[in-house]
C-alpha cells in the first residue's frame, strides 16, 4: 500500500501532491489535529500498544481496493480498521526543458518469467521497474500545474533514471514529503456492544458455532466499512456515522462482498457499489450503496433464495449476453445469478456433496470461478463471448485442506492458495510451464487454457502461522503488488508478499504488542550501551583497580548476551583451542550456506516433496507416507538454520570476532625470543611468525603446527560482509534471497520491510534510517574487539575506539533511528554516554597513572550531564498524540434503517 498523503494516486480529483488524503476524508489525519473530535480518545501509548488488536479469534478480514485499509472482525464483537501510514517519497527531474515531480504508484514484479510474463500495464516496458504519477512544475515558481499530469514507467539507475520513451541518464532528486512509520496503524474501531450484551444473556453457543463479527468489507478505496454479525445485523461505519440494519432476516451473515456497480464510473470514493450479504438461512440480500453527501444504501434486487445456508457470495464481471453478476455456494451447488436476481444455472462437481469454498478472478476477457469441497477444486470459465453458460468444470484439482484464493492481479491468474494443516497456507502455480502440463495441449486460443493439468501442480511457498488460520484473502496492493491477507485464532492479521522474488515474506502484522516486545527494545539498548562502554575499561587503560573490578561485575551480567564466560577446570590454552575449533567452522559453514542459498534450497525441496505424487495421494487419502516424514525433517532443518543465522547476526557477533582477534595477537618473550599468544597469559601457545604476522600456532606439549592464523583475518572480513544482509533484518533468513546477497539496494529494502512489519509504537524504527543504523551497530560489535586485541599501542587503540563511538553518536543525531522523538532522545543519550566513557578511557591512557581520580570524576560528571541533557530533550520533544475513532452500535446517535 502507499501513503494516502499523495502516495496512492490522485485523490478526489485534487492535485496529486496536495496535503488532502483519504485518511483525512475518513478518520482525520494520522494524528488527530483536535482532541475534541467526536468520541475520539487519547490513549496512553503503551496501553494502546497492548490492546489495539483483537481479543481472541479474528474471524474475517477484507481490504480496500489498494490495500491502504485493512478491515478485520473478531469474536470480541469489534470491527477494527487498520490504515497504512506510509511515507511519501517525491521524485523531481527535468525532461526536454519541462520539470516534473511525482510519486511511485506501482512497482513491477522483477521476477516475472518469460514463460508467462504477460502484460502488467498498457505502457510498461519489459525493462522498466516503477510507474510514476507525475505533474508538471511551472518554471520559476516551483508550483504544480494541476492540468498537466501523466503516468510514466521508469527504471532507476543510481542517481539517474531511464523512461519508457527512450530518455536515458536523466538525473533526479528525491525527498520525503510525509515522514511516517510505513506500517499499519489502528485508526478506527466499531464496537458491537448491544449485540455482545444480547449474546451474553442468551447463554452459551453451540460448540463450533461462530459468534461475533463474522463478515467485513470495505467499499472502494476509503470506505465506508461494513460489518456483518452472527446476530444477522449489518453496520456501515464512516468517520461521523454508523448506519445499522439490526436484522436482515437472513440469519448469521456468513459473507460480504462489495464491488463497483458500473466499471465505467469513478467509484473509488463515492460509489455507487453493490453489496451482497450471504446468510445462514439461505438468502443473499443485495444492496446499492453510495456515499455522495452521506452514506446510504437501498435494496437493489429481490433476495437470492437458496435451499440451504449460503456460505460464500462473489460478484462476477460478465459483459456477455447473460450478464452474470453473482456467484453463490450453498449445499452441493454453485449458483449463478444476474443483475435482476434471477438464477441462471447451477454448477456442481461430481462426488462432492458439499461445496464450502468459492472464489473468482475477474478479467476483461473472462472470469475464472473456483469452487471446492471434499478434497476437490473445480474450475469454470465464464466467457463473455460464449453463447451458453458453463456446465461442467474445465478441470478439477485434488487437494487437502480448505479455502481457496486466486491471483487477482495480472492478465493471467498465476497462482492459487489454500489452507493445509490448519496453520499453513500453501501456494501453488496455476499456469503450466511446459506444453505437456497443459489441461488442453491441443488448443491455446484462450488464456485460461494455460492452466496446469491436475497432478502436475507445483507448490512454491508456505506461509506458516503460529495458530490456526481462520480466514484469508488474496489482494492487489497498488505498489507492493500481489499480497495475501490472513487471520488467525491468536488475534493476529498478517499480510504476505506474493511477488515471486519475495513470496512468503511477511509484509505486516496487525496485532497488539506482547509484554516481551515492549521490554526487549529498552533491554537491548541498555545492554548494547554497556557492551560498548565496557571497551573503555580494557587492559590498555589505566583505571583504578576498584573501578575495573566494579565494571567486571557489571560485564558478567550485561555481556551475557554477547560473551558467555564459563569457568572450566581446564587449561586456558585448551579452552582457546576449543573456541577456535567452534568459531572457524562456524564462519565457514555460514558462508557456504549463504553462498548456496541453503534456506531457499530447503524451501524448494519442501515444495518438491509436496508436489510429488506420493505426497499428494497420501494427503488426499488422509494417510501418512515417508514423504511426510521427509517434509518434517526439512522443516526442522530449516528451523535449525534460521536459529543459527539469528545467533550469528546478533549475540554471536562480538565473541566470534573477539576470538579471531585473540588468535592474531602475539608478543615476543624476553627469555627465549619466541612469540606466544597473549590470550593465554603465558607460553602455552607458540606463534610461527612470517614478516611480523602469525602464520601458525603450536600448543605446548605438541610438535605439530596447527591453525594457520594468517587466513583468519580475510576469513573474518568475508564473514563480516556475509553477515550484513542478514544482520539488517535481525537475523531473519526468510527475508534474504540468494540473488540479493550482493545487491545493496535489496538489503535496504529487506531491512525496511522487516523493521516495519509490526508497528512498535513508542519503539518504532524510522524506516528511512533503520538500515544504516542496524548495519553500523553490527559492524561496531565486530570492529571494537578487533581494535581492542589487534591494536597494541594504548593511545592509538583508545583513539580509534573513541572515534568509532563518535561516529555512532553522530549517526544517531544526523539520521534518527526511531520515529518517536522522545525515544530517539534516549537512544542518542546512550550513544553520547558511550562516547564520553570512551573518552574518559583515553584520558586514563594519556595520564598514565592508575592512582589518578580525574578520570573517575570526569566519568561521574559525564553521567550527570548526559542524564540531565537527555531529560531536558525528553521534555522538549514534540509528542504526537494518536486518536482512534471509536463508534458503538448501541449509540442512539447512530442512524438506523
């Protein structure tokens, strides 16, 4: 999704880069400008962060046309509206003497294959990567001319861009007009308190029966937002109103579907739309909905009557002679209906007694309808040029699981998804890559004839949840591209990228924060600060013994996360041998796994196992085969690999580089003139020196040289570079693809996606600078041990360490790593204190006396001044207050129809 502050296209026919936004039209600005607004309330930041998500199961989800808004309904009888608070990057450049400025409104899928690339847009070139919506800037004034706007596909090449019209090497500049969190924020809640109270007094529900908000929908790009409940009521929410239809007389509302009434009209903001509500009692009510001056809806056609409960309703885009508009599933049939509410035909699958799943993917050239149940998915085509409606499916797939979702994006429906094993959503290719895999190899006149033959399906990705999946929806984000929305019993809503290059990556999580997520940032901040400060008390410094002993006690506690020190009843030389025996293979194995793309290899192997005939046959029959055991083994291996990558990128950085540095520091003994490692504090490990560089190590009581330490430094440097793409995503291997290892831009993209997947409130990172902040912090943890052990001269050692701390502090000031100004002040205060501590360590070296109290006095003074400065900046920092629009269905002010 894009920022509504110009990030998602022209808004209400206003100039593209105006400050007006759909957010303002519906819920006010991202932070309300007036605390007196309606029933809005100001929340304590931390309390809100822990209560913003659903309590209990999320039963249903939906999204606006561009996925700027996500709507969820839960068993807690609330509908929650989440808004994408995206920053707006504006690009300015000049072509043929005309200045232009614009924003990205679509990003091409770089991973499209030649087999079925299709056409993403009428103007897109195969080599263009981003679509800009531009407006002309008049000469001299810098103001935009509203009348001259256009779209243009471009490709960025460093500081220049190329466009689809043949202009190359055009220099451009970019700036951020709207700084935001680049994550989803809760902006509205509709509380169905009267229905909750009614259900509490009616007694316990039957086991397995759903209660709460059972269906939700969003009309157009900015609402209104619609909820249907287990009580059979319908509610439409806008910023100022809630319109309720307390009883539709169709029983529990199982599904809602909203679509534009006429594609030839501009229905993004005002409608009219058609809204269909499917009920438990066998009826579908259809309403015409609009929001010109106020929200209204009226009956559009007679109810669509069925013999049993209607589970799903979908709207069909059919311009043919039959004008198919609605598809519903009830019992063993899928029914097709026209605009007037007349039933046209029934579709069924042989040997399927109950069809529970239904979805459609609409194209101008035709609609594919997928319906499934009892382990089978049938596919029908509604062809606007056909002279009769479909009767038999063009193909039937066998599957295990429930639910069905299909690609809603391009001209070709490339993939499908369904739930397997309750907590796993699997993705499989719909299009055949080889002629022999086609459903009808003899005919290729229609795009749907590219569908893959049953039995040849290829599983390409798994979206694993921590709890049971309750609902999912495939959508098309205007910039992100294809995404999958999913809801779970744990109260969490996920969005997953479905672009081929990133398929299976989590884009966003919509939920409350856990207590751990509120405590961990501060804990890690303090631990990092103490780790950095501890290097100011190294062996080269001249602190008093009492001070050094006190710091050692603190280090034993705070450095537990980076340096685990366990006392063994063994010699120090033997202990160091084991440390090298662990560290060297660890670095080699990490680099090999990275070069081979081990995580993606395991993903592909899992896909091949699930695509095998043995696995599919056993799945359909509900039995267990050796392929299931192999899949479990691959899953366990992938989990172990993920844990290892996380360790190497976080708590394992400092100890690994500390051991490497210790293996490279030797001193010459006065007694025999030989060189020995300093780490053992004696003559336990002899060094073989060549040109002043240790090339081999020999342990006491042995005659053979081992560990050619000369190559430890290049290995460590290579390992540090290899850590970088994983460290910037906090060690999450699922965000790093093998093709991205040398792509600096993709590192930055992955870092931003990982950091902004969950809105952390007070601790939320700044998406503009989080990449460089994480990269610099990882590099500092590696470089400081190297400086401490490899630089022998005390003055130079402490000068370099102080310079590194100064760099960290300057970066935190110039590039604030967090959105919240107060938390940023705390982080910057910690960096400043680390710098001051390192400078005090340098002063001890300059004085050269362990008896001097001047460094201790200066350290205490620095602590007091930094604390006072940080407190002052906390008080002066501008705090933005977030206001949530809350509405109640029991409010007498709410209109009722």
